[in-house]
């Protein structure tokens, strides 16, 4: 454990200076990064820069090699279960924004079990529980109750909910959660409040230090990431890498994963400020795999079927399938309750067939990476 929080740690880094460094990288910087046996943050910065774009094929091949070496030819499958779309935050990019005029729903015990039965029929054993961020509607006691209901039905239960205190995470761990996912959205502090108009999520520092509270509670795994499109994606990606490095150094008992969500259509009207195309997202994924061969990396149904199929062999270790982004969506679809639209609408069987067609094994239960 560090005596310095990550918020204190990043005060020595200037967003503007990092941005300038990324866009001033040269060919020699990229080649030095790709030649490094143990890449550092300077090397990651070079690999996510525009200067690395001509090296994408080389990066993809190395990413594929490292992924197979550390994880084998496997793909872990999970599915989200939305418990509630109530939210007290004013995030301009999210369909659950408290000011959006949409129907609100919180699942009852009976509805949670009904959803679970539908999901079990699809073959899933790894479940991610998701809510809007509302402490009043979905307090820790409700989350614990949901975990205890579902624990007999699933091997692995993870959560993606509002930031909590250490004691809350300890209680959830005791109830049976395996992992907690919390995304900073953007690491650019001076514009963060532009995207988070009101609510607890508006507190940049509190959200940024959430992974430390999760790790202090002894949770097995936690997920980090930024929402690609709010600010310059390359600069945000650098800070995701810095955050991962800090956490692995000071909270080394915890396992980590990285996600790469791009903005998707939702209720409301918020155009991405920084567009990241398919080729650039592949560059980002490959750069992170080369930088950190051990970290798990997830690609959700936000992305298209064709794109996800192409990335099966290039760094990703975990995928969702058949996802519904509204509470109660597996038993009865209700588009008015959705957080965002998914792009890959294939059934879980169609996704697993595609994975197996690439010569990969589908893993329904979570696993810990095995050293080569």
C-alpha cells in the first residue's frame, strides 16, 4: 500500500505536456519501444502515438504472440445483468442521466431470479451486475442481497456500480463478489466536470481513488479504463496505463483488467469530442498488450460483430455476448430502459461459434493467468 494516493501521484503529470509528448513522438521512439524487453511508460506513450501507426502490423503480431503465451488460445465469456437504471448523476454521455426522461426500474428479488434463469439458459457462469449510480435506490445492502441471491447460480459474480467505501467493498467481498469494475471516464481533471454536471460522480478525486479502496478491501480483481471519446483518446490511454502501473506496484495482490469502451448511441445528444476509429482502437489494444503481457483485456458488445471477430487473436482475453443494457431485458426487452445501444447483437451461441472458428476455446468460468 502506498502512503500517496493516485490522485496525489498524478499531480506531477500535466495533461497538456503528456498530450504534446504523444504527438511529437518520432519513428526512433516507436522502434525503441518495440525493441524493449520490458516496456516502460515512455514506451507505451510511443506505441499509442500517431508515429506508431505504420508499425501496426508488427504490433499486432507481437500482441498475438504475447496473448497466446500468457493466456493460451482461450476467450473468457461474461454477461451483464442490469439491476437498476436509477441514477443520481448528470453524465452528459449516458442514457441513465438523472435528467433524461426515461422510465426507471429496479429489479425485485423475483425479477432478479427470473433474469438469472434466462441467463443460465444461455450457458453463462460469469455474471456482471450493473446499476445506475444511486446510493438511495441501490444501497450496498441491496447489492449484497442480489449477490447472495445469485451466488448459488453462478461461479463468478462481479459488479459495476457507484463508488463505495472500503467497508462496503469488504462486505460485498464477504457476500461473494469476485471483481469490481470502475472507470474514470476521463483523466483530464479540468474538463471532468463538464461531462459530470451534478451528483457524486462529479467528484473527480473521489472517483479516481476508488480502485485503491477496492484493493484495500481485498477484492480479487478490479477493472480500469476510460470512456474513449470524451477527451483525446491517446492522452487518456496514457493515464489509464499510469493508473494500472501505480495499482500493480502498490496493490500487487490484486488482479487487473482493462476495458476499451467507445461512446455509443444513447438517450440524449452528446457527440464524441475525440473520435477513435477501428484501426486506432486496435493500435491501443496492441500497445497495452505489449506494455503489459499479464493484464486481462475486455471488448464488449459495444463493438461490431465483424470487428470483435477480428480482434479475437490480437490481445483481447474477455468478451460479453447477448448483452442487454436495461434492467429486466433478458426476460422482457424494453428499449426505453437501455443505457446505450449494443452493436454486436448476435446470440451467445453465434459469438462462441465465431470464437471457436478461430481455433479458440470458450471459457465460461473465470480463471487466473498461468505464467509461461
